[in-house]
């Protein structure tokens, strides 16, 4: 099996050296660039499994790299590195499409945990070869590849986040997914953040796809445990 290929975008040589050494020790293959321009070029030419992206870079900065990358590829995971105490930057990074972030200085142990966590999650929601990307339930038919849902209310263009949430539900049909699992699979954030966002998303799914959003039969709340998607409709025979 080929080693997992990671792109490291970091202009501080000492930090880069430490990260490369430890990633390679763990069996990853690492390509290292020092500017946003080089990062975009490398991403355009190699299929990476993960980008570790420093916020402060000469030229095009990390945030802009993140935004451009997201426009061309919704799935390539990004671990964003920010300077200490810059809360706004961390949020900016997540809004720009990063999957997770680390604040400098961080321990190498923490870094490797985050890297492995992101890779595990991206594996979890990535569509597998030949996996069904169209699904029909109730009166709805959804094409995840095309990001289109056909419902009795008409056609809905799905956002990337909606597609990620639906894909997660469909691939785990009938299973209870905890809030933590959904948050990390769909948003790539730790479970203590953005919990309202998750609930709002479920409300939206029900509005789109349930005949009676107040009495859902597909997107079910499992009290105290999380949510469950049922294709057949919970009350269907
Ligand atoms: Ca830097």
C-alpha cells in the first residue's frame, strides 16, 4: 500500500523540520512547501490525503489558500495552524473550509492525534468506489454527486455541508449517530462546539424531506443519544 501523502505548508524551517520528522516516523509521506503559491501549485498536481496549512505565510496567506482550495475541492481535508490566542483566526479558518485547527505552540503528540483524527473522519464520509450516490426515500430522490434533491416541493440544490450530512446518514442507515459523530463527520469540529448548528441542520433536513416536519419518519431524534436516518420511514409497514 502507498503511504498516505501529506502536504505541509509551513514557512518556519524549525517547525517544518519537526513536523516532517514526526510524520515520516509515523509512516506518512510528506511534501513540504513554504508559500501559498507553491501550495496551490502542488495541490493542483498531486492527490494529497491531507493539507497541513499554516495561517501566516509569505504571499498568499493560509486563509486564502484554504478558500481557493475549497472552491476547487470540497473534500481534501485541511488542518489549519494558527498563532497563539488568535480566536478570530481560528474561526476564520473553519469558516474558510478548514476541517480542524491547532494553535501554536502545540505538542507533536497533539499534532499527530489531529492528523490521524482528520484522516479517519475523511475516510469515514468519503464516497467509496461504486458506492451508491443516489438514494430514494419517501417521495424524495437525492443525487449526492449532482448535489440535487427532488422533493414534492420541487428541486433543491444542496450545499456541500448538506451533502456531507446526507452522505453520512445514508452510509449509516438505521444506525444511531451521536452528535459528536455527526459534528466531526460533517463539520470536522469537536463535539463541544456548534451544537445549535447541528440541530438547525436536522430541522432543515426535515423541512426538505419529511411530509410532516413536526412528526418525522426518516430523520429521527433518538433521545439522549443522537439522530438516526431510516430510509423506509419509521412508521411504514
Ligand atoms: Ca508562518
